[in-house]
């Protein structure tokens, strides 16, 4: 099997600082988190940004500072969110692509998101993809629901998305596909040929789905964006969630990828040495 790529999503757009003391809010905190999760065994960081008061922002300068802080303290693959937070405009969500992160997410369709709607119409997806092409950013296909892979194929048939790509199955969002092993297997069966994949289980499903992905030859995303707890009632630190996946992979005989090994698996260029 390929070495295991562990992505950490340390912030997200939903968890607020009053829910946990472990949420990295400032660029400096994101840089420190990057160092800690790299040390623990992550090879990629999925980035959202916050203002100092914890509210969400997709301000380009805030992302620039976060990118610099992460890069100063780690060689992780830096993946920006173009999902942002509910209520952001498509323009806001995609403006950060001008900073040319190595990767960025592309959610492949609209989905109920709790009581809200996470809107990703075809025009929104085409617009984000156009900016990804403009700035040479590799997409990660965020799959929250079964039909999202069909949407990716449709975008490919239009010529605005090339396949294969890396897909991340985000399972267990209220309103999206439930976080079951059967759903994961069906998505993997439905993947376009040559795609790599990871799974991000929401809440308490993060750990069991990570274990399944390790066994299946897929990759894993963990982090506070998707799951606040290490165990029942015990708040997690991002690096602890990464370290636990590393230990399980080692027990299962699965090698954990370095960032450069992950770049090779994902078809990214090696990090240029400054
Ligand atoms: N915060 C969600 C509305 C992504 O990062 O690309 C969207 C999200 C997906 O987190
Ligand atoms: Zn995200």
C-alpha cells in the first residue's frame, strides 16, 4: 500500500474558541499547530482562518500571514479551504487562491449543512476551478454526498476539471451522507479511475473511519474542524489526533508519508528549498 497521508484540519469554520481552548485562531497559533502536527506525523494542513476574536475570515492578508507562519515552521502541504464558512460569497471563498497554495478544496455540490445550506452550484464550482487553473492550484474534491462524485464527472466532461484528482470524503455532516463504512465503500467504488482518496469522519466517527481507511489503502483527515474530542468528554489537541492515527497505522504495518512522499503520491511538485 501507498504510505498513509495524514491531513490535519485544525480549525474549520464552525467550532468557536469558547468550545475548546485548543483552536488555533491567529496566524502565529496556526504556525505553532503546523509544527506540532508535523512533528506528530501529518503531511498536509487544511487551512481556514479566523480573526483575533475567533470569527471567520477569508481575508487575503490573514491567509497570507497564516501561510507564511505555517511555512516558516513546517514543510507541510498547505491546502486552503475554498469552502470557508456558511454565508461567505463565492468571491470571498476563492480570492485566497491568488496566494497560490499547493492545494485547495473544491466542494463538489451543494449540501444541507445543519440548518443551513452550503451552496456550491455549478456556476460557483466552475468559478472556483477557473481561479485554481489561473493560479495553478491543485484541487482536492470535497465529497459530502453521493451525488458529488457525479458532479465532479460532469465538470470533467465540460473540460473545467481534469481527472483523476484527490478526493476527500467528508462523512457525517448533518444533512450530508452518514459516516458509515458501507457509505465509504460505495464512494470508493464510485471513484473515477486513478483518484486517490481520504476520509474525514465527523465527530465520534472520525476514529473508526480513519481505521477503515488505513486498512483499505486510503488516506485520513483528522482535526478539530471535524471532531472536538479525543474521547468521550475529553477535548482533543490537533496533534494528539494525528499521533493516534500514526500509532494505529504503525500497528497495522502502514508506513506514514512524509510531506514530500505525500507530494509524490498526489502529483505535486517537491517543495522548493528557499
Ligand atoms: N465550513 C464549511 C461550510 C472546505 O473547507 O472546503 C465548508 C468547509 C469545506 O469546511
Ligand atoms: Zn474546511
